[in-house]
């Protein structure tokens, strides 16, 4: 087990799940303004053991606090101690696998240890809905459950979650943990109320990232567009939707999906009679991240992040030739939206680049050790006022060939 789980408190049953900690008065004044490039510092997961992330005011922590080895943060010491827990219980949890375990909300888990240091503002929850081309009926987006897909490999689970929670790049923001006041929308087209998310500070296009399980990818070979589809993490996605809803001022945002998975796409190939979109060149150097929307026939950079890295230095990563279904990826994107003729609020996630964090392996899905559930088993959504867990299944959806997809709105 990691340093985060070395000291465990008595767990409570899941129906008494502890909601995410609210920011107290002191923390409200010590939060970093992530809209400034100077404050958007990488969660340097590659730092030496004695170094820490510069993400929170250190005045909130005692000098004797230890460094969190998973995220690089300073973690307040738990009042509990392994001295009060029989050693044989901990050993059993590391070696016993439970196909049908009891889920617990553990206040010393990976998630809560991080949130003690970097709390997120609780937002009003909205429905997490997707809509597919050719099907007018919205339906819930299906997340991936960590225990189902990575329960047999805690090392991979930790690697994925480090970036899902702790990483930050320069002018590149973790969609899950953003402060919505640092962003606003800008009207692009009055006719259909087309809008995009920009930074409040300078009205520059805002780039975000999200972690997910890959279900489809044609970034390297798409003939009509470049696209990657993912399942988001069930604990984090509700707050992502709530944040986008607040910034775009959409009450019921609907995301483009393919077989109930989120679509991150370039422009689609224009249909006959349509003009090619004008794309202004933008550097991809770790400070800016390429055009806010890439062309249908333009390359979308793909990198390999299997080895740990600082997100500020992603351009130096080796190239990844392709992504496979079941891989875990960090996708960088911009956000736009518009209203349809029947007043439906549609959200577009425009891919800029992607980084593979872990490759799929069948052995990862074997029954987890009990210790996995102590740290990662809780699927209660974080950062929203309604903590009902996301559903895990939807009716079978018939996919539409990509060649039939419309060119879409020009943002």
C-alpha cells in the first residue's frame, strides 16, 4: 500500500458516505487563481522526495506534516495510528480478494487525502446526459468504475488517479477541480448562440484536461475527422459537467456521445458545398496547446505518458503510435456550445492532444484485494451537492458510421 493508506481509520458503511469537504474561511482566501499562467504550475509528480506541490498556502499545515508520496502534497497527520490496528488485519487486506466486497467511504483514502489539501467548491449538480447523432433521445453517459477495470492493479490505479487529481500544466486546467469564476463564455455566433469557454483574465481560449478509459480512437487515421472517445471517472465527471454548466450558463447541457461514450473531436470534413473552416496556427509548446479546434485533416498529437512526467513538459514525451480500447488517456481539449433549433443546449469537446497513461491488460480486471476498496472503492461523486452514484449501464445504442456525421457548428 502507499503512504496514503499506511494509516487507516475505522471505515463507515457506504450509505453513510462522507461528502467532500467544503472550503472553510481560511481556505477560501488561500486558493490559487488558476486563470494566471504564473500560477498554473505542474503537479510535479517527478519531484524529489523532499519537494512538494505549490498548489496551496502552506500556512494551513503544520511544519511537521509529511509529504504525500502519491501527489507530492503536504498531508496533515491523521489522528489514527497503525499501532491501534492489528497487523494481521492489514496483511489480510493486502492478500485477500473479494469478488463481491462491501464498499466503504474511507476518510483516509487516496481521494480524501488529496481533498484535505486541495478542496473543491461544491457545485449544484446537473444531469450528465449525452446525445448521439441520429437519435433525438438523451441518455446518461456511462462512466468507468475503477474497481471493475483496474481493481487487480493498484499501481496502475494510482498512476491514473495522480493525473486525474493532482496534475496541472501551464494554461492547462484540470476540469474536475477548476474554480468556475476564473472562466467565462464568449459568444462566437449570434445566430445559434454559439459560445466557447475562455479565461476570465485575458479572454484567451481555455484548455482543459480529463482522464478516461478509451473506447474508440481514430486520431491517427480518421478519414472524416479526428476523434477519441472515452468513459470518464464516475467520481469526478459529475463536477466536470456542473462546472461546464455554470460557465456556459446552460441549465441542461448535452454532450456529443458515440455509444454512450464522450466524444472529443476535431472539425468534421465539410459536406459538399460547405467551406473549409479557417484555422489559425497556434503553437503546441507546453504554454499554448495548438489550435482550439483542429482541422479534420490535421494531425492530433499523441504522446506516451506511461512513465511519470510533469504535465508542463508534455511536448518532450515520446510519441504514441496509436491508442487501443481499454487504454487510459489524458485528453486535452477546449469547450464550446450552442443551442439547436429546438433549444437544446449542446456541448462540444474539441480535442487538442492526447497522452496515454496506461495500456489495457486483461489481468487488471481480476478481483481486487480488499485493500483496493479501502483506497479506491468508493464511487460517490465528489464536488457536487447530489452524491448519487452515476449509473453503470444504458440500452444498446446503434452507432452511426462516421462518414454520415454532419460537419457540425463552426465555432
